[in-house]
C-alpha cells in the first residue's frame, strides 16, 4: 500500500474533536491562507462530496468524490476515484480521517492511500506532510480553544 499519513494528539475530548472535524471543516480543511467551500456533503457510504479549495492568489482546486465510509464519531473515508452517480474518475487517492480516544485526549490520524508509488511520490512532492500537518494543527487549535 502506498500510504502517507500524519498523526497528532489533540488535548480535547473525542466528542469535541469529532464535532469540529465533521461540522467545522471550512475552518481547518486547508492550510491557511487557503480556504474551502463545501457544495455537497452526503455523509454516508456512497454519498457525494463536492468541495473547492481556494488559494490566496485566486487558485481554485475543485475536488469531487464519494464517501466510502462515514462512521459517526470515529472516521470518514473519501475517494476521488468515483464521482457523481458512481461515475469512474481518474483516481488519485483514498483519504481517511479518523480519531480515537487516547489518555485524556484524542489521537487524530489523516492518511492518503494511493494506487501507485508514482501517485504517492507526486502527493509527497506536492507538500503532503507540510499541508496535512498544518491542517492537523488548525484542527487541534480549534478543539483545544477554551
């Protein structure tokens, strides 16, 4: 498996982390100063996920796919290999965002699984570690705030 991942301890209860992770994505999904607009989010296996990431210089990166899993309170999994009404797309990755209780807080892990080593290396070169770590930090800051 060609996987990249980031993990971070968040000093907040799992229920709070899930609430922020699932319901406040526009506040942590992209590394600032990027932002995301969510158009469709059908929170169930097979449900559509449509969003656009916007960069500070007018960049636009549309993302469309489906949820492979939505396990309330624990994880959600998406892929861009299928879009719309189960229409095949040029696959890049399967994304997995999950949380688990750990001590007096929560362990957050975000992973990207790729079909090929080449796609995995491309994602790494795009700044996967820095970008996904920045998102984890943004999520943690929201969860750990008062």
